[in-house]
């Protein structure tokens, strides 16, 4: 004899579902209203239930849970009450050791200064795509730049992608969020006439002459230039290896780190560049009596230790003042070097020299045409006229 259903529970007249396919039955709530309750185990083996007004809605939900389970997709948050602020703090702490400290500082700043004040109070599992788009639109309304907006979008997207991949959250609300169109303020190469003034002024001091030569002609990142050691130069072969950079870490001070993307590269030096560096080295040796340490650095501070990038920028700003030119950023030396090189070589050679993986990156962010190159190009066209 078949057991009778429990009080308040009415079994559906539909055929019994096979094992693992969930169950649907009708129940009476405390207020007397009857609803259809669906129950099924998710991909983690936990029983999930949900009430519906119609049996067809319950069946659709069970079918969706089965589909998600078969492809290994989680449909529930592990911690449904966790706020966006706590979620991002946990994600950042977990990934701190796998990213560079400079990247960690950028992520932490974006989380604390932009994301938390705006959407940190929302449950991480219920954050909607619309809320993400409103958050990004708010950044635009507050006059923040494209870099801040893009980084905010990236941090949210990467954090949610990680949580979805690990099964901690069911979906990524950033996936279909449309980023606002904000035009980046590009930093261009230093104009030729100002670069010549800077270079002539730098030649009065062996240290600044070598720094301008490396920055404006070789083109490493500022942190990479400060990480250069004399042992990185092969004087016989005329080669310079870039394998480290100087960065500041909280609680540690200035430290050596690997170059960006760990892409160690070796670039050739001309005989003139070797001569400039040799003069700087001899001049440097005369000042070592005042040093408290010798880390073999080409561009150390006044004590022979690692040079802070802030000091490097101050020296550059002082050079701008002495040369009586407009205000420029130190990073523009890198763009100046690559734009000048682009006018005397092909893009494939420049890509290999710069260490960039894509020519498109160079064309978009580093190589700019100048008036002199355009005039030469127009003049060469005369030779092609029939």
C-alpha cells in the first residue's frame, strides 16, 4: 500500500521524475496560499529549493538547474550575504602574491577610492549589470579619466571571472556591462626642438647626459632605467640587458622587481652610447667616496643606493626648467625614443627592439608621426610622380 503524503504536501499527478532530476510538489504556506516547490541538488551536491506560482515555472527552473549542473556551472553564491566590498578585499588578498606590488597598489586604490564608496554595500551575488553600468557612468560624471574608468571595469571583471570559475558566484555581472566611451588623454613624444634643447642642457652633466641618452634614445620604462646595473652592459659586444626594475613596496621600501611581463630583453648600443656611458661611469667613480653603499647601479641616488622614481622625476623637471622648455612627463622620453626610431627603421625591427608583443600596441600608444617625417614623406613622393 502506497504511503500517503505528509500533511500540507500534495504530490503532483505528473509521472515520477528519475533520480537526480529533481522533484516538484505542491505545498500550502502558513498564510494558506498554495505554491509549487521545486527541489534539486546543484553541482556542489547541495539541495536547492524554490517556490513558484505555476508548475510550468517550477519545471523550467529545474530544467535550468540540470543544464547548469551538467556543464559544471554553479547557480548559487557560496556566501549570498557577502558585500561587494568584502568580496573584492578577499579576492585581492588571495591574488596579492601572484601580481606585482605596483599592480596590487593600483588595484587596491581603485577598490578603496572608487568601487567601495559607490557599490561596496551591494550584495556581491546580486550585483546587476545595470548597477555596474550606472557605477561606470558615475565615474564619467565625476570627471575621472579613461584610465581610472578602464581599471575599475577591469578589476570588477577579473574578480568576478575568478569567482565564477571557482564556483563561488553564479555569474559575472560585468560581462555584458557596456563601458562608457571616454577618450584618453594621450601623452605624445617630446617635440624635436624641445628634445634638442633638453639634450644640449643634459650634456653639461655626465649623469643627466647618460640618463637622457638611455631614456630618450634607448627607451626603457623609468623603473627599468633605474634598475640598470653596470654589469648589464657587455662592452665588447655593445649590448645592454634589461631584466629588472626598481619599484617601491609598502613596508619594504625600494626593491628590485622583474621587468613587465617578465620579458627580459637585450638591446644593442652604438659606439657613441658606449662612450657616453663610459664618461658617466668615470665621473661616478669620483663621487663614490660619499656613498654608503654600492649596488652597481648606473643611475643610483647620492648614496649609491636605489634611486626613487620621484627623485628621478625631480631631476627631469629641473632639467626642463634649465632648458626653458614646456612641461613634459618623464615617460614621454620612451615615446620619443620609439617615434624617432620608427622614422629610421621598419616596424618589425622596432617591435623586437622595444620588447612589445604586438605592433599594434606600438602604433597605438608609442609611435607618432612628426612634422619633419611628414615633410620628408611628401618630398619623397615627388620621386614617384610619373
